């Protein structure tokens, strides 16, 4: 029983369906160096991890601006009365 690697698992120079294979023959014979071994879930999770801190900082910044706007509105309201 010969185990073959699907062509979709082979690494490409550009990470797209049109990119050229890095080494198609070596990949299909089972050399792991030329294969994609991570699943889609892992790749997506790793790409989101880089932006989590940026999103958190952005949310804290928006929260601070909203808080100052609310305090300013309260001060204006007290000044009218």
C-alpha cells in the first residue's frame, strides 16, 4: 500500500491556488519539508493572534473617548441649569 500526498498539501511559493509549487515531486513523494502540515483552523487562529492586541487597544481607546465625551456632556448639562 503506497501512501501518496495530495497535491493540495504541497507548498507553493505564493500562498494561493495559482502559485508555483516549491518542489512538487519531493512533496508528492512524502518529504515533509515541502508540505503544508498545519490545518486551516490553526493558520487562521495564528493570524488572528497577531491582531488581538491591536483590536484590544483600539477598543480601550474608543472606550476612553466615549467616557470623556459623556463626562463633557454632563458638565455642559450642569452648566445650563
